[in-house]
């Protein structure tokens, strides 16, 4: 896991990342504090990329891929930061995603296993919550959950750009062997029929096209800096979950794009394990804010019920009871939620952003480093797994000076490897 952050104003952007990475081979796992997560995308132009989540793409390290892009394509400027992102994705396609067909088939198999486990766990949770008198079988619940999942992804979910029009028949043929193995294992005692198989295929197909990623092998790439026509910096995040049948499973995290301009003069953009940074920014932990909102909703509903019951006991007429019963407390709850969120944003976050707006780039760098460090501190002094840790790398990107390292860990000696430093 990771804690990374970008802090932007009109002067430039400061980026910072920890060094912790969870390494697993499927049988065991370790947390190492030596991972590099900030990379220059070009030696010539002011643009970089940060990596969170999985440090590999189709079993190839992102570091290798990014540095290959920098050597092959980094000498050519792009008009906007988005064009750098588009060009990087084009580079992945031209390099055949650094994998072969067998690796893509294996990735699809891993994705389908993750999907099966997720639906299986939903079905098992419902079985555990059933009354003793209810006797719904696991296979029936599994099919019900498949249908729920399918409908949710059809109705609600955005689609990955390269998979939105992926033909169902092509997916069926590509996934046939993997689905056979998964269902044979999952229904070893009960068996499964053609209808059940088709339902699994349809649900998995809708999920594969969606931007809901499961499992531990997905990556976030946060591009930051300037295009040739950009006066002010921006940050542009995407999430990547591998390749299926020569189609990249990715999406642009539109809600997290930040562009500095006259209508947005300062931004703090944390990614990955952002809870501690959000607490610092908002004055309240995100999970506590969610709890307060939900608890207030429950209290309001309880008050509604008590008022209704007291009026019934007092013998109030049916017309009055119906008026009380029909009061729209959902609207009241939503209003309370909106006002609380607006207070957090206006009174807490806006005050912080007012300070960020006037910071020079050195202060931006100091703030970015400290936001990552307090996340590390919180993980260290709680029972949470220390998935944020190690040295904090810090860099500044400005329109004129370009990409400048402020703090950078190295696994080799500075004095003995001047050329390596120049190459990076």
C-alpha cells in the first residue's frame, strides 16, 4: 500500500510518496520500505508520474515501463498533461503491454477468481444472517447475488473505455476454460447447469467492463506537471487493472483531476491511503464523519417513530397520524448531511487551502512531506499493519525549473554513480 500526495498552487506542484510496498507471491507476503514511487516522465519537460497500489503491470515493474517511456518518448513535449497521459497509454499498446497472450489469459483467470470469491462471500454472508426457519441453498443465493451484481454494473457503473464495446461472445470464448475450472471447484458437490454458467458469464462480463476493480494487483498512476501550453500545474490520475484480449482495463479518475487556474487556485490531492491526510484537511476522520451522518439519520428516524407512537397512545385522530407518518424525514436527513459536509469543507478545508494558495514551492514541499509522514506515524502507533513507511521522497515541479528532487532515497552511492543520477 501507499501514501502519496500532490499539493498545487500557481507557483508549482510538490509531490511526496512513502517507500512501503507489500510484496506477495500468493503464499506469503512481506512489507518492504525500499520502493520508489515517484518518477520523471521526461528528462526535458516538467512532468512526472507517481505509482500506488501494485508496483507491477502484467508482472513487469512500473519503474521499468516508465523509464522506457522516458527514454523513447520523453524528448518530445506535449501541449497538455492529458496528452502525456494519452501518449503513455499509446506507448503501452505499441509495446504490446509488455506481455504475451498467455500472460493476458492468466490475468483474466485471476480476475475471474477474484470476482467469484467476491460473489461467494456475499452469498455466505447472507446464509449466516438467515433465520433458522429459512432454508435457501448456497447455490440459489449465489445465483441471486450474481443477478444483483449484474444489474448493479449494468445500471450504475461506468465502463472502461477499451472494454465498453467488448463483444460478449468473444469474452465467452476467451474465458471458457477459466470459468469451467472456477465453477467446477466452487460447486464440486452440487454441480452447476447451463443456466448457472450463463448467469456467471453474464455477471462477470458486466463486471469486467466496469471500473470496479477487485483484488490486490491494480495500480494507480498519478500524472502531474505541465504541458507545453499549460501556465499552471495540474494532476491527472488513472487506475489500471491489467490487459484482457489486447484491451487495457483502465479508467480515468475524473473526480480527482485537479487543474490550477483562476477558479481553482490551490489543491491538496492525497491518493491511496488518504484517511490520515483527509483527517488533517477536514478536522474529522472520514470514517467518523460517515458514522456521525449515519448515526444522526438513525436518531432522526427513531424520534419520528417515537412521536408517532406517542400520538397513537394519546388517541390522536387518524388524519393527524397519517400527516405525521408522511413527514419526509429522508429530506431532513439529507439536508443535515449536506450542511455537515459543507461545514467541514468551508470552515476547515477552505481555510487550509487559503494558506496553500500563498505558499512558495519550498513550503509546498514541506507540507507534502509532512502529510505522508503523519500517515506513517499513525500507522506505526496503532494496531494497523504498517503499510505506509520508510523514507519519504519529495519533488517539486515548476513551469521554469522543471522537475527538481528535494529528498530522494538511493540504493547506490552518490559519489560512485554520477552517471546513474544524471540518467534519472
